[in-house]
C-alpha cells in the first residue's frame, strides 16, 4: 500500500489489461445514464482508461475523470482524441479530493470505493463531501459481499455503504448489480448505490 492506502499495483496492472478494463463502459453505468440519474457536471473517480467518462461525454455531459495510474490516464486521453470527444482526464489521488478545489453535480465511482481500508475509505468520503455539490449525487458501484470466494477486491456489505454515508448524505437506493470483467467467469456481484449530498 502507499501512504494513502492505495495499492501500488494499479500502475503496474496496466502493463497488461487489468480485469476491470473491459474496453467499453460498465453496463450498469450505461443503464443509470439511460435513466437520467447522471447529469450536470460529472467527475469519474478512479476512471481507469475512461470508458464510463467517455460514454457520458458522448451524451453531451461535461465530464472529468481522474486516476492514480498515469498509464490509465494517458490511454483515456488517447481514446478521447480518437473519438473526438471532449473530456478532461488527469492523474490524481482519491485520498486528496479535498485538495481538488472543484465541485460536481454528479460523481461516479466504478470499483474504487472497495479498494480502501476503513481509515482510507473514511478519508475518501470526506473528499467526496467536498467534491459533490449540495443536492448532487454520488453513484457508486462496488464489489458486493454476495460474491462468493475470496479472490479479487474486498467485499462490501450494504451496511458499510450506509454507515459510510450516514452524515451529510441520503442513501436513496442500494440494489444488486453486476460488474463485467475480462475474467472467467466474466461477471462479479456488485452493489449499485445512489446517494445524495445534503
């Protein structure tokens, strides 16, 4: 782990294709976008190579995305240029969101929340409070405790999500969902949570 609780392996994982990089947006976020839940200015926290952010930019949203892995951000910028899409990508540490100095109508998180231990998760939520406008939304997809076995990232219980967002937030919904991966089997159990900043 780094001194901020982010595993060192994220940059190294881009020497190949990491399991979460499926070459298209996560279907759960396409569905949420179709439903109109994601709007206004958008920040993709832990955006990887940018597929979710670029899907939203293609719909005309003002989107920024950050990741701790420089290689991921380079690839996201290249995709944006190749597709003639306008999206802003930059290297940033999710533990330093309070230093970003920007607020967004919607922040999305596809698989970042579950990488943190308890202490760093709490710090991440503090940063989210600074980054989501009052009345704005945080849309979270994280690994679920419904996923059997012990491979992959930390499992998250619904109760942990509710506890993390109990002060200054309203948890609007938590529902069962799936992450697509490039592994076999190709799906993993997730929670999809929609949370409003009060």
